[in-house]
C-alpha cells in the first residue's frame, strides 16, 4: 500500500472565512508553549512584532466585525486594557479576520476599542490566524511575560481576575527569588557559620 498518497478531507466549519484551511492547520496551541511569533502592520501604520513585547502580558484577540460575540467581548477587553496598559502590564493586539481595513476602522470607532489592530484578512489568508490554529472567532490567547501561552479563550468577564491572579503570582515569584540566595552562591565570610561552634 502506498502511504505517500495525500487525501483531501472535508471538515464542516461554521465560519465561512475559515473554510479553506487544511487539516494540518486544525492543530492546537498548548498552554505553557512558546507563543508563535508574528508580525504585521497595525491600522495606524506601525509595525508590530509579538516578541518585541516580552516582559509584559499580551492578549492576542482574534475577531471579526460580523461576529456578535466579538462585539460583546470588546467592552470587557477595553476595561482590562485601560486598567493595565499605563502600568505596562498588559498589551492587547487585535487581529481582525475582516478583509477591509476601513470597515474595521469604522467598527472600532463605534466600539471605542483603542488597542492596536492588525487586519489580517479571512482565515484562509490570515497568516497569524493560521499560526494560532484559529478555527473560529472570538479567540483569545493570553501570553505571559516570557512569551508562553498562559491561557486560551479567556472571556472578557474573566480577563481582569485572570490577569490579577497571574500578576500576583509573578510578583510573589519575583519576591521569593530576590529573598532566597541561590544555593550555589557562597555566603559572605561574615555571614558564614563557624565550624568551631
């Protein structure tokens, strides 16, 4: 039997913009894996590269202007963005599956969404959505300060509590590591215990 023959498999997909994806693109991104790096031009003409934002949490928000659930998620994401963006703890990057940047601009103005946006086009043409194996919208990926996927599909209502929990844990780790000297480092002579006592 010749195993080198490739077969076409048709999988029903609800989102028409994602109907031309190949089966190998329906893989998943696992938690604690390195987030796939991507770059793109934002609506305001700036270049965005995910790996340039290590050291802060990043929420990658895949959406589409025709998606009702995406619309309902926007206010909660906006609250989290406004709460944490000035401290530098959170960056939100929107990746729209729309074709037309002007449609996205109008939509964002109405939605009062001020975070950076990349218009990547429909799923079958959207390289970023393909890297993240996005099968429908909305889709979110919360990436930690080291560039690893911390959470997936976090709904807007849970975004602030999720961030607070992870920010607190990161701060505790930072405090613990600064208080505990590394085991391989020798204590200064005045701090060493005498063997004679």
